[in-house]
């Protein structure tokens, strides 16, 4: 438990397929707090498949995880989408 993040974590990711969106929302759902996907002036719930699919997926997405999450697990699970 020494490597627990107790602050917001922001990453830029790129989701290329609908399967990526499904897998990303599954990872986001593991967080107990909010997960925000930022696009222009919109804040999209990162746990919502329909919400994330409504975004412009041709562009990278900034994601903010507002939670305590084990750093190694979090970084490992989103590494494939990082830009």
C-alpha cells in the first residue's frame, strides 16, 4: 500500500476503437471517485460508455482521475492508450 496516489491524476490518452472505449470505461469504473474526460468545454463521465463514445475520438482525450488508486495498477492499465 506504499504506492497509493492520494491526489488527482491527469493523463492524455487516445482511444482508437469502440473496444478501447469499453475497456477504458471498465478501468475507470474501478475508481471509487470521479473520472472526468475533458473535451473543449465539456466534462464527460469517464465511467459512461455512451458519454465517452459521444466524444471526438479522433483527438486525444485528457482524463482526470479523482481518486485514491494504486499507482502501479493504474499506470499499467492505461499505458496502452497514453499519448
